[in-house]
């Protein structure tokens, strides 16, 4: 069963839309748009706002902690985190320092979600070899876990010099705990590793039905139970768009979704996405939560029930979907979807 209260939040990668001249907007404009989107989410009482890290021209956000620091001082209650921090190409000690600073600025509202990311541009950018793809993440997660204990530690690995401290890494958090999630795809080893470190997971579902990820969620819970780390939450990250009606939402979302997926397909050697395939993704068994507030709310409830999830992160920015439609989607999500989800869960309504 879904844990209560369910946390409902938003994710964005700072996707770069087109300006009135048909050209991509400057990254600086998009970053300011994301700031406004986070502020709106806070005013609507949503639980979480996450920004993803990328190093490619499609997305404006490469330094999520800096953007979150801006939101920390211009919001009041929403939790602020990443979706994800690419730990493999970063330094775990600096990651902690940056986010403990955001935690201080926000009064204890900072979170981290670490992962390998779905793109590889950061590896050559920071002089890292893809040959070390697995060891980079494994060892850096191990070091981060040490740092997160906020006490003196010794650490040794193969990818960087040994670390030995006389106390916590500065600055420590006021609470002594910086909530840190692990972003996972469909790999069983990833969820078991997160369980070993006592870290909650966010399952990124960007294709297929949420039910197909139930075995992964069950594996995580079993691993946590065996390791004595029971009660850790499971989150879900999925894309979508909310409009007044199902038809309007699909009409606004689908062209941008198809364009984005075809672009990625050209990069990765996939067959071009057809309109039929895109419509399947916005349907009841697809990964996109696109429709009216009622449609989106019911689909979220179904997902949280089947996975036992206690957080849902709605990626409202999709390809070149413009800022005004993103703001409208956020408003509908906060004003209508979120209360309807809670109402359905409280009533025990059928999916």
C-alpha cells in the first residue's frame, strides 16, 4: 500500500524552448523561467521541486545547486532537490558542501538525488573515461555515503586520493541529515546498492507501464528488509502535461514529445517515434501522464498503488513546450491534480 502522506512534486531539466523568432531561447532566459516555475510550485503548496543536471544544448541547467540556491531564498516551504546530480562526473565532497549550503539557505529543505544520468556528455567534459563508467559511480557513491554521516571518516578507493577527516565535512547541516536519494532505471543491482546504503530510490519511468516496474520496487523493499533498512520511501519520476481536457493536453504535448524522442532516436540509433507510439505513451499503460486533471490524478494514484510509492515527481518540462504552457500545467497540477490524488487515495477509489 502507498505510504501517507503522499509527496507530490515537479521535475524539470530546464528544457530550452523556442522564442518568438523560432530560434532557441538563450539559456539565461530559460534559467529565469525555471526560477519562476519553482516559485509558482511553492505558492501552490507542492511538496518538491527538482532540477536535473545536463551538459548539452537541449537543456539550460548544468549547475542545479546554484539554481536551487536562488530558489532557497525566494520560496518558503517546498523541498528543493535534483533530478539528478550526475555523481559519476562530480566530486562527492563538493556535492555535499554545495547542497549543505543550499540546505542552510532554505532552512533545511535541500535534497540530493544522485545517479549516472541518461547522457554521457559530462564524462569527456570533465576529462573522465567511459571505460570507468561503473567504478566511477560505485566508488563515488561509497564516498558520498561516508560524507553524509557528518562525522570524521577515512576512505580509500581507486579513482582519487585517500580521504581522512578529523570531523564532518564543512559546512555540516543543522539537522545532521541531508536527505539523499538514488535515481534508478530498470537495473536490479542499482536498487540493491541503494538499499545497502540505506538510501531511498526514485524510479525513472520514461517508457512502458508503471506495473512493469513493480518487481523492481519489490526487490528494493526485500533488500531493505534483509538489511534492516525498512521504511525507506520509493519515488517515481515520469513526464507529462496537464490541460483542461484530455484532448487539449494531447494536442499541446504530443508535437514536442515526438520531436524530442525523434531527436534522441537519431542520436542513439532508435527508429523514429511514430504518432501511434506516442499516443500509446499517453494512454493508460504508457509512461506519460498527459490529460485533464482527473485523468492525470487517476493515473498517478494507480502508479503509486502498484509500486507502493510515497512520492511522485511530475516532469512538466518536455522538449520545446513553451513557458506559458509549463506554467499552466504547473498551476493545474497544484490546484487540481494534487488535491484530487489525495482525495482518491483517502477514499480508496478504484483506479
